[in-house]
């Protein structure tokens, strides 16, 4: 799915704005299933998403910058997810958190009648986080990736491979 | 005993009753009745104080079988009452006038199987999407007929002069997931509650029929992701029961320890989020910190943080690792200290008491008619716990002490859960000293369960989880039905919430400790 950028661009100002945006991304309080528990764990004491400027979970889509789709998209919830996305003010981003949001995860079988196999069928997705459910560290990594997408610079060095 | 008295009454009503071996089937009495007689049967059970456990349907292609499970708090011997109808004329009298809780199960059966319940007030869509073409759980393709579709599309909420409808959910921070309630309001007060479920209906029961037992097993942990081990235990236990597998004692004890750890983790999560709903942010961080300590221990043993797949038929996947028991012991010490903090921070807090004491009073009698179980029931003064009434895993060796409170309100539900954490810690302390040596897995495990049906119940942090499996002797279940505790607990809210302030509805809904995917299955 393609999203068109703004009609007028301001060069350097845009870069500055993006730097500001990247450092205070506000996610939406919207949990769907199992992955939502890991999303909550990420905001809690041990993993502390606040360190990366993204602790302000907003229940209203109009105040949010990005949406973490944390769970299975059923046929009944799909229009709701889509509406919530449309209610968000641009610029906006989406993280597909967990296998269900990526492709339907473990709930896909032949002739299934109730789930949408992947949230990218209804809204555009910026970062995919695999796992069932992904660990909280994975959500932090997703946030860093999103910040990288905005500013073009990775904020923290990529951890060294040790295997 | 109550069971003998009710047996006499049922025989007088013309029920073909038979005693069956509990060790193999999971229920004690198996009865058959003509469809006209089911209302009388329900009344007889009601008079003797039975609660409705579950109503389910099995499609035998040429016949549809409805199974009603009744159980008693003081005399927990399960009755399984069956009614058979022809698919060409699937009409059964509704028992929702006697047991309103059963009405919700009937509504589910109606949309999944097409059984019509005569006298049911509302048979509209509850779980399914209105675009569905055929009954999902029927064998073969059975399209929904026009007249039934009209019933399913049901009544639309109508506006009346002094009342209005308000929509709560599916994206609402205090419904914990994707629950939607239509509330008919008169000013600040709720007049009527119309729940719309199924936003997280993930076809668990259909999937079980498509996959083999082993292929389906990992998904049991995704039903209730807050206390997944109770669900895994239920599935594994049911297969062990019908195959007659003996589980080694060491495995039983490992199961007990992991189940109790999981229970504490679940209650902590509830505590944090419930208080967050009521406006207290600090306990959330405390509770999650303690929960992480449990997850560390369980992750070391099972390999995952949330959706465990650790039990196996006949035992557990891996034996205890080094230092596991010591870590549990350290955790017990840490948690006991932490509980004092919770007491100081929350239990005596004037705002918390003001928002919860006397709010959401769930009387015993209402709990019985809706089939409420778990801590919610124990806060209404009933000491019913599956760990005691039908001991499984290590609870056969020593059972827990049950925490009971009689206040029936949100505050007591909070206290019961806090008490349960304490009792679980005591139980864990006893258990880690008595883990016997030996194998952690049975040697011989049959590949397929024998033909027949089996029921198995466990006590999850939310109440009684039940599984009913009908096997045709193949490697796939013919029908698998979950009795989810959150569903039974939640439907009581439709009566409980009537006449309540909308702000109290949030406090009450939170205190019931709902997990939506488990409710929607």
C-alpha cells in the first residue's frame, strides 16, 4: 500500500521537524491480543520505553503519531482498525507487532472464516516485528527503526553479532 | 447428598440417567432427555442449587446433540444432560428463563450451529461477523437460511425519549482489549447493557477440528495469554484422562509449581491494570516489575515469556533446570516483602476504597445462575475451587487453602486476589521442598485417543476452565469446546451493571478480570 507524502516540502525545515518527531513519537493505546501484554511490559519498569521518547500512550487516535497493531485482525475488528488509522493526524506510522499482524500468524488454516491475514491488507505498515509474541526488546528495536526511517540516522549502534 | 436427590427428581421427569466412571469421562452422570423436557430438567437443577457450567453443541451430521453441564458448589459431581434434535427441525426450548447464563451459551450455539431456541429473548449475532455465509461449526457447508439471518441481524437499538445509547469500545482503554458494550443510558445511569463480542474470535474450536491434537496444542496458550498454563494443562489433562496415561509424580509437582507461578503473574497483571483503570499509575510499575521476576523464572524453564508450550501429554517437556527451585524460593521471599508494599499503597487507600467498596455487588444467587467461577465467586462467599473439588496435577498431593470473602463487591474481589497470591506463595513454599525424584515424562503415550467424549476442568486465575472433547478415534478432535471462565463471568455483568453509574461500570468491569480472546475463543 502506498502513502503519498505532503504536497509541499520545506527541505531543511522538514529535516528539523522530523528530528523533533522522531524523538517524541506518541503511540496509541490500542491492544488487540497477546502481543498487547508485551507492549504493556515494554512501557513498564524494566524495559521502559520512555527512554526513547515514546512513553506517552494516548487513547485518542487524534493525538497519536504511530499505531502499534498488536494482535490478530479479525473481520470484525478490521473496519475499526482502519477507522482508527484514518482518524490519526498525518504524518502517521504503523508498526505491525507480532506474527498475527504480519500474516495472520498461527491462526491461518485452510477455509478459515474470520481473520484478515496481515494488517497490511487494510492499512500501510512501516515496520514489521516478527515473533509470537515478540519480546519487548523487539518493540524497542522497532521504535529505533522507525526513528531511523524518519531521520535517516540510527540513534544507537547496532549491537555486535556474537554468534 | 444433593446429587442423589436430584437424580431421583430427574428420573421422575423421565430422564434416562446413567452413572459413568469419572476417572475416564470427567463427569459423573450422563442423562438423555427429549427436547420438550429440558426446561423441566433445568428447573429441577435450579431448585437443588446447581450452577450452569456450560451448554454446547456437537454436530453428528444426522443429528445435533446439545450438551448441558450442571455442577454443584458443595457436591461437585458433574451432570451431563443431552438433547438430540434433527438438523431439519433444530428447535429446542430455551432455558434462559431459569439460567440467564445459559441464554448466552444458547446464543452462541444458535449462530455457530443454527439451533433455534424457542422463547429466547434475543438471538442476534454475538461473535460472528454479519457477512458470514454458512454456520461455521457445522460439518460440511450449511448456508444460513433467510429466516434465520433475519433473527441473527436482530433488533436494532431503538432510541426512546429519555434514554440514549452510548458506545463503549472496542477501542477503549478500560475494556482490556477489544470488548464492545452498547449501554442504554438514562442520565448517568445504565439501563441496559448489550455486549457485542467476537472482535477477537480466532476460530479456536474450528481450528482444533482441522488440525491434529499436537498441531493444535500450541494454540491453547494463545486463548488466555495472561494465565496460559491453566489452558495448556486443561488440554493435556483431558487427553491424559481419556487415554488413561499415568503422569509421574515429579511432573505433577513441576506442573503445580509452574501453574501457581503463572497464577501469581496473572493476578499481578490484573492488579496493575485494574488500578490503572481507577487512576493509580504507580502500582502498575510495581506489579509489572514483580511479574517480570516470575517471567524470568518461567522463561528459564519453558523458553518463552508469554505463550508457553511446556506441558506434554504424560509429563512436561524438559526437567527442571539447575537453580530453578532456588530462584522460586528467592522470589517467594521477595514477593512477601512486596505484598506489604501493596497493602500500604493500595488496600487502605481512601480513594480506592471509595471507588470499589459496595460497588458492583454480585450476590451468590446471581453468580450461580450465570455460572460465575474463580476469584469473583470466592469474593461472593463461595469456596468453590476446581483445585479442591477435582484435584489435578500436584493438587492431588496437597491442595491450596482457599481464600474466601463475603463482601461480593469490587473491593473484596481485589482482596481475594491479593489473598490468593499469599496462598499461592505458601503452596509454592511447600511444593519446592517436596519435588520428588524420578522421570518427568511418562514412557508410553498412545498416539490417538479412543472414541468417546471427555471433560476436564482446571482452575485458571479467572475461574474454571473446562474442555470437552469428542473423539472419533482419529488423530483430530471431532469436536472441541472450551468453557471459558471470562465468558461466564462477563455475561453476569449484563445484569450486574443495570442501574449502575457509568463510572462504576468501569470499576466493575475491571474487577471481573476479563481476557477478551479467551472469551471470544
